C-alpha cells in the first residue's frame, strides 16, 4: 500500500531486522537513508535493490517537498536511519510531520532501538521511564540539563559518546546524587557489555579506562525516601501558608 513506512533497522547485529522490514524495503519505490552507504550494507545482506536517496538534517528542507509530492502521487517510501528506529535521536520528525499534514498514511515498522534494548537488560525499574537523548556537550548546559531531570520520578535513559561518558556520569552524580545506573555498550555486537554501579564509581572507572563503541546509559529513579523528603517539605510549606 502507498504511504510513508518508518522502518527500524539493526543497532549492530544485522540479524535483528524484521521480516516485515525486509519485505517493505524490497517493495518500496524509494528508501530514504540517513547515510546511503550504511543502508547499502543492510540492502546487500538481504538482496534489496530498491533505489536509495539521502535524507538527513542538512538536506531535509530541500528534499521534503519532492518526497511529499511522490507520496501524494501514491508512492511507497521507506525511511530508515543508520541504526535503530528513525526519529529516536535521529532524522525524520519533519518528514513524518509533513506527511501527516499532507494526509499521507504513515506506517510504523517497529524493531530495534538502543534505548529500549538498554532498558530491557539494565535491571532498573521500567514501569516509568524518560528517554532524554544525548546530553549537551558543554559542561554548563549539561549541568542545567541534568538538574532539570533530577526530580523526575522515573528511570532515565541517555545516549552518550564514549569520549564524554566519564564526565557525563560525574555530572549526573552531582545533579542526581549517587544513584545506581547501568552503562550498556555495543549492544547486539561482539563487545556487548552492561556494567552496573553507582554513578560516581562508574564515572571513576571510565575516566581511568575510557570506553569504546556505542553507549546508552540507564539511571535508576530517585530513591522513594528522597521523594518523600520533598513531599515533607511541601507539606511543611503548605502548613506554614495555612497558619
Ligand atoms: N535511532 C537510534 C535508536 O533507535 O537506537 C539511535 C540513533 S543515535 C544517533 C546513536 C546512539 O544510540 C549512539 O551514539 C549510542 O548512544 C546509541 N546506540 C546505538 N547503537 C547502540 C548499541 N548497539 N549499543 C548501545 N548504544 C547504542
């Protein structure tokens, strides 16, 4: 059927692509790729010969109108990113927004995403979580970013580059207190590793031995005692105000 298919692709292990994604990529008129060379590897592995074109932050404004015209004319277009689910810290939001505004059907082809893969093995509570993407690179902005998340009663999930991991973990410890966390590295790949610890100890370990590869960080929610402390303060303030 015509429409925009938003297709998840593997985050490392090529075998993690779904049957439905392979079929959709084969049947599509066009595959929009974050990087056509990366997607070429997936296509080669599964015998997919569909034409490919780049779609990323830098050309989105230019290629969008043409893509929407094609979709309105009844084309099947697949959107993929280099790894995982498009739009999750990846390009695609503007395209999905424009497609919906144009009345085009948008179809999800679900599959891997590093955030959910990390959550599924980190051993942190999963009933409530907040995906916060990449923390800002600069120290002051990053501190404000973490401080803004400190009071949230949910597990937090971040993406981080190996070069910034240690300083980010230290900044989290400063903003959140020394909560338990898990660093999920190279999931589904040869050097897959999930390391659990308190934020400060993890920061020290990674400062000493900088990690390699792709990393997702899962931070446990605030301890219930901390949250109760806050509510006691609120109660006290309310009592004062009512006196
Ligand atoms: N759209 C992707 C998704 O759904 O997971 C995320 C794209 S984002 C640009 C790439 C970041 O995701 C990496 O820098 C890393 O933080 C995280 N990531 C991707 N693959 C990973 C893996 N195999 N293991 C751990 N983290 C991964």
